[in-house]
């Protein structure tokens, strides 16, 4: 569930705002804070598929046969394949 825009707005009381002096230039009153770097990198985290494949390799023959790990295949992969052969190729990719 994502927070709404109203929830993301932070209300600052007027007492915390700096007083405006008409004699100072605008740039001197504004302080720009750089954005924070991301806390985690998605490419460093192993995916669920990686974790399950590692678990399957570690378990060997003891891994349950009813849990199948099939790779995610996009439609773009099947674009060069002729229409009449696509269903056959898709079935070949499925683990049995």
C-alpha cells in the first residue's frame, strides 16, 4: 500500500521558517539540501528466483519435485518465432 500525496506533505510551523529581510538577496535566504543517496541497491540484492535456485542446488535430490522454478520469459523473446511454433517452444521451456 502506497501513502497518499497528502500523507507525504510535511507541515512546517511558521515559527520555524526564517524571517524575511527585504534588503537581502533571495539566494542568500535559500539553502538547497542535496538529495540523499539511495539506501539499498536493487542489483546487489539476490532475487527470490536466485534464492530458490540456490536452495534447490543445495538440497539436490531431497528438493521437493512439486516445486518448479521456471524462468520469466517476455513476449519479445518469442517475436522472431513463427506463430505456429510459439506454443511448442513455450511448452519446451517449462520444467516438467
